[in-house]
């Protein structure tokens, strides 16, 4: 069941989203070779709590990190640890914030220091473009498939893979709500986009084959062929005047 949010509820989600954006900004200030992924999580949690929020991933279904930190072939759900980030690593940061009973969810990928290859840079650029093309399609009167088509076309035009085992989702009083937002055109559940829908659009894109699998830690999702992966995400509201990004600093 899809829960349509009022303008007041959307503003509450936006409040959580601004805290999230501030946490991401703070992570960017310390993200460099030699830093551990655990330190990134500590920085994010400090900012989130300082602004009256709670790191939504911490304790979620048993997950122990304040954020997800996924490196190179890791697509999503990487656990923060004492792992040291190296020059040229592709690092994806995914985090959520809970405040006043409402959630926000967003992700961003970075290349740390000098890129390992031009193709890695293109992967990041394409995944980010796919996110914003998907957001542009999130308009009243369109359908979920319009978002999916925009993302998939952007990715596959450049020869990259669209992960199919993981999808975007609704956001609100729960971190994950209906509807699902696939990054590829699916025949299942293609509902119209209506005023008040709040959704997380999150392209997960691979340099090689799109198939993924779960790592031995029971959380981290990795590319099956070991190729690089990138992940970008925003929580947005579908409004009559157009899509509104709720997880930025504006």
C-alpha cells in the first residue's frame, strides 16, 4: 500500500534530509586515502546526532553501522570497519536519517584521489546522470516505468549494467515503503505517479555484468564478476509543480 504524504509530512522528511545532506558533506571533508570506513561512519553519526537525528541504518535488521560504506566491487550494504581507503578506490556512501518519526535516505559515490581508470570516472558520471534523469521523470501523470526507463537508458547507452536484484522504494514513517522503484523497466506494479508520493530513486550500476551476490559477511552485496560498482540516491517528493529533492542542503 502506497502512503501519500501531506505537505507537512514532506517538510518533516525534508528536515531529516537536510541533516543527511550535512552528514554527507562532512564525510566529503575527511574522505581521503588512509582513512578508515569506520571513521567515516563516526563522522556521519556525530553530525546526525548533533542535529537531533538518529542514524537510521544503525540496528536496522541487525546492521551495526551508522552508514553503509561500499568499496570498488561492493555495490551496497558494506559494513564500516577498520578497512583503510586507498588511492583510486571507488567508495559509495549510503545513509539514512530518522527525525520526528520520518526517514530520509540517500547515497553518493566518490573516487578517492586519482582515478584508477577513465572508465571508473565514466561509471560515476553515468550513475549520477541516471539518478537525475530518473528524478526528472518523477512527475505527476507519469508512471514508475518512466523513472525506470530513464535510468536504464542512461546506463545502458554507456555500456554499463543496471543491477536488478535491488531497487528504490517509498520513504516516510518507514525507511522502506511501497512502491518499489526499479532501475530497469519491469512489467510488475507499474503504478501512476501521484501528488504526495515520496520515493528513493537509487541507480546501482556496474562496470561489467549486472549480476550480484551476497558476500560472506551476510550484508555486503558485490558484483559477481568483480567489476566496479557505483550508487547514487536521493529521496524525492512527487509534487504538482514537479519533483522536489528532499536530501540536499538547499
